C-alpha cells in the first residue's frame, strides 16, 4: 500500500507536525484527511501528499460562513504554485479547494460545484483536457492557467480565458473575477 503524508496547517500557514498512513488509494487518503483535521483542532486544513505528488488540500467545512466572493477550484499539480494561488484567492475573499490531478478534481467537483475553476493543462503526464471537459459538462466557468501557449488549446476552448505562467497570484485572482463578474464594456 502507498504511504501518504498529511500536513495539518494552521490559519497562518504554519505546519508544526505531519501524520503518515498506508492507505489503498488517493480517495481513501482524501477521506482520511478529514480525520487528521479533526485530530488537529488548531489546523484549518490538511495537505495530503504521496511522495512529491500533492493529492489534495482538505479544509474545514466553510458552509456556515459563505465566502463574500465565491468558491474557487484550483487544479494545479505544482505545490508552490497552488499555495501561491490559494493564498491570493483567500486574501481576496474566496473559499478555495485544491486538486492536484484529474481524479482529485473529479472528487472535488462531486463534493461541491465551484463558482469558477482554474485549470492547469499539464497535471504531470502532458497536456490533458479531461478536467475542462468535466467543467464544461457541469457548466462551471473556468480559466486555463498554464505554461502552454494558447495555440495548444483545442478550437472548442480557444474562447476560454488563458493565463500564461509564470504569473502572480493577484493576476490570477483578477482574471477569475473578470470571468465571474464580466465588465459590461468587455461585452
């Protein structure tokens, strides 16, 4: 069985400990993250890793206090990029869920429909549009945030917003806000 590492993080981003567990698969690890979060009362989220692969970031249920702006799903396999974007969105008033791969994104989408999703095209195995297809089927607005040029996008998605990496978190937040609340002048 693979070994998963769980890093409970306090609201200020500090991680003072970690937990390891041998579990059957990613889905079981995501379920176990809820227990790790319950065991660490000072933490507001738990990052789940298997080796160098971020599986998920599991946070406390924020349904009692809905975000002022909306709920974002970040689909990004680079831990540092995901953390940068997550912090920028939280500072802007968004609730954030993270997914590091296609299966995790699908699980996140089953749990909650976001107001917008930011999708990296390359989640470790080269370009893939499976997450974009799921988002399109569920009518969830999304942006591509990737190092790939817009030319790689299939024709059916060339109208979708495209933010090219490297990019600052604040720029991604502004791009997402423009999709959620488009300017009348942009039309």
